[in-house]
């Protein structure tokens, strides 16, 4: 093997070893699986064609993917301001980066709730917070990654932490408690048990979806334990009648589920936010543009129509705010 070929092979091996970290950094900055993957791929291209050998491959690659992500986020913010309806991050079923000593912290940092809080930060604050608070980078490394001096990065970190702390709930459930409550929730959901569902929901729970105007919508959402419990109880029966399947799983490090049609295609994802022994929010991603990485995407509009045709006489019509009542755009 020639020296240049050996160098390329070594770089490829080094890059593949760090790919999970690079993706995890990019995803937390961007909230988008597809954009994070693009940033990681561009990072590889720059590393592959670089004529110099960095002193620290990890620091170099982390800096490149961070800067690329900041640039993408700045342009993405304009699009998100024009987004139709609520905007949620693209669902992530499995974070490729693992650190057994910090698994709970890493899972919490990728939750829908945490990523939505990160949306409040400027792109620089977000990048600094992710590198410092999530991945434990030193300020010298962070300064190199974002192109700012260390004092400026320390100030950015302080501001970012202040914003994040102000938005975080005061009391959080531990992982075992969340999993047990989610198991009870999905059991009650499968049985259409309104009382059982209501018991697990916070009084001010909200059920809200991100369709981006490209899938049946939830309107402005469903709010309050009674309304959410009722909406859920009438949702499952017609969905399963047309072959739909609810697959409980981890979504963004939290209890959730993937809804699939009879062919296994993805209809939407759910993520549960659980605090103080109750479900505070159910966030569902229906926008097909955000589901392609989960699997082949179903035609949600066709499923809605099939459910309507399969509705039995006297069966309750889904509430106006549920996706089963939304017409296909003309």
C-alpha cells in the first residue's frame, strides 16, 4: 500500500471512530437528522482533502462539524420562522454516541423538551452549550471550534446556561419511573381506558403535533387531561382496525412510540414528556419530510380516509383538533 493510500485509510478509520460523536454534536446543534448527517459528510470531505495533519483529530473534526452546523442553523432559522404550525426537531430513535458513565445526561440532552429549549439560544450560544455542557469540551477547544476567544466563550456559556436553567422544570422523573409510567400509559391507550389515561396525565397536559402543513394536522393541539384522554381513547380503535400498529420505543432518549400502517410504513412518532409522576406533553411528528430516516413513510392522508370509511355506526367522531378530521390540502 502506497503512503498516500495508507494515509487515506488511516484517516477513514479515524473518522469512522469519531463519526458517532460528530453526528451527536451536529444533531444537538441543528435538531435535524438529515442536516446533521450532511454536516458530518461535509466534515469528512474536508478532512479527506486536507493537506495538513492536525495535532488532535478529535479537536479538528469537532471544530469543523461545529462550524458547519452553526452556518446551517443560521439559515435554517429563517425557514423555521416561516414553518407552518408548530416546529419540532426530527425524531431520533437512537443516539450513536455512547458514554456509559453519562448515559442519562446524554439522553436528557437530546429530548424534545431540551432541544426546544435550545431553540431559544443564538447559534453561537447553542454550539458553546452543547460542546461544554453535553460533551465536556474545554474552553480552549470550544474557542477554536466557534472562532471566538476563551473569555467570549465563557460568557456565551453563562448566558446559554442561564436561558436553559430558566426553562427547565424544577423536578424531573428518573429513568425507571418514566419507563414504568410509559408502560402503564400505552397499556391504557391500547385498551381505550379513558379513566386509566386521565390518571396518568397532568391536569394541563397538551397533545400537539408537527405536520408542517404536509400531513393531517392537530390544529393548535389538544389541551387538558379530560380532552387529551378522550382524544386518545377514540384514536386507537379505528387506527388498529385498518391495520395500524403502535410500537412503543425510545424517541429522543425518552419514552415514545412509532405509529406504522399495515405495511410497516411510518405514520408518525410520539415522544412523551414525563415529570412529577405525570405525562406533561405528548409531541407527535407527522411531517413526512422529518420521518424518512425512521423508515419508509406512509400516506397519512390515505390512512385518514380509510379510517373514516371504516368508522362504525354510532362510533364517536374524532374531535376537530385530532388528525383524523383534517382534510387533505387541495
